[in-house]
């Protein structure tokens, strides 16, 4: 297995658009020829679009774009920009009198940073698609990760800046990549060392605390937990998958969330994972599941490692010298 660039996966392109002042953005993942797709939505507060059509029993087999965005439910409007862009390129499901692009999406809550009235819209979604033509996506405070934060169990006063992460590998003929915007309630763990690298801060904000320990210390005292949390991601592969297999892979990929986020899939999170498979190479499904889990977890780590301090919030880079 070797690390590769996501732009080495033929037929897939990724682009970002964002407002740094507004503290929000979106990320378009496009497959012009259509990708076999699946989804698994967990957590208690999702904001998604066109997930029902990905059910294994439904007609549509392929999609053309996954749009990840900030802006909470408002941010789903970025999908309209992808629709317009793809229609202009004549990319979509042929309906005889034209094409209907199949665009799925998920949004995270980032209204607590920047300008809460600035949200991804049709124009920003279109811009992300145009940016995908360069196919050289950055990580950190970009796209859907522009306003992402982590460590919010005690509210917004002790959280940290997070971002968007990408990780891609090749094993034999199989290529596998993940794009994920990390906006979790919980803490982020380095999957190689098990150490916390981002999450809830101590009261003096000088170091990291432990969300799970805090939760367990008050297990008999219910609190109103901040509910603006969600980690949204897309697993991309060149493997040949059926729609049911793509849905199963999306489910398995949540194990990557569980490796890197503690706690995960809470009632205050809206965690969602899409799968896009281009169908170029045969694969052993269980082996792909193991690979995809690792790739997703590494992408989550990259999201916080590449995040920069912003909007008055600390990031993981602030604690590097403390070996955190």
C-alpha cells in the first residue's frame, strides 16, 4: 500500500469554494461519467439531500456529484450550483429531453463562526465545481471545513478549530480516497498513537481535556448538549461495486469515524458518509472495507492536523510543541 494524490483516481475531481470572512464553504466531488454510490447516515441531526435515491432498492444506480457544505440546512443550496454546472456540461441522467444531474449532499453546522448570515449557496456550489477543473484540492480551512470545529460537549467556549481532510492510497490495482469535513461533538485521536490531537479544551484553554471522561463524570446528570455537530465525508474508489455493496461500504466506513472520533455518532451529531465507485477494478469487498476504514480515519486526522487557528479559536497546531 502506498499513499497517492486524490487526483490520481481517474474520473474523479474535487474542488472547494469558501468565504473565509463568512466562515463557511463547500466541497464538490464530481464524477463526470457517473459513479456507483451508497450512503450511510448516522447520528441524530443530519442535513442531507438525495439520500433516499441511494437505497439499494431504488432505480438510480449512479450519481455525478457529492456536495459537502457548511451552512447547516441552508448550505444544501450549494447542490443547486452543482446541478447548474453539470447541466451546462451535459452531464447527468438522460431523460430524453435533456439530462438531470444526480447530486447528493450533506451539510454541517458552522453558523457559530464568521458571519452566520453567510452560507453556501448556488453560486458558491457552482464555484466549487469550477474549482474542481484544477483538481488540486487543499486541506484544512477550506471548502466544507472552513468553519468546522470540534470538542463542543460543554458548548462553544472550549471548542477548537477543525477543517477538511483528504487521504488517498493505492493497494495493488485498487485506489481509495476519503474527503471529510470534521465538525464533531467529540475529540479527535491520532489513530497511530491514540493521543488526542484536537477537541475540548481545559477551562484555561492551555491544553486538551477529555470529552468522554467529562461525559462519564456526569452520567446521571443530563445536560442540554450543543447540537451543532456533524462529520460529513465521501469515500472514493476505482473499485467495481454494486449499489448494495456501495451502501455496505458506506456503513463500514463509519468504523473509520469511530477510530478517530471519541465519542462519535451521538444524538447531537449528524454523521454521514457517501461512497462513489468508478468501477474500474475488481475488488474483494471485505478487503476494501478494511482499507476504506483506514483511509477515512487518516483523512479525519488530516482535517485537524491541517487546520489553522481562526475566528479566535485554537487549532491542533497550537499544541504541537506540547506534543499533543
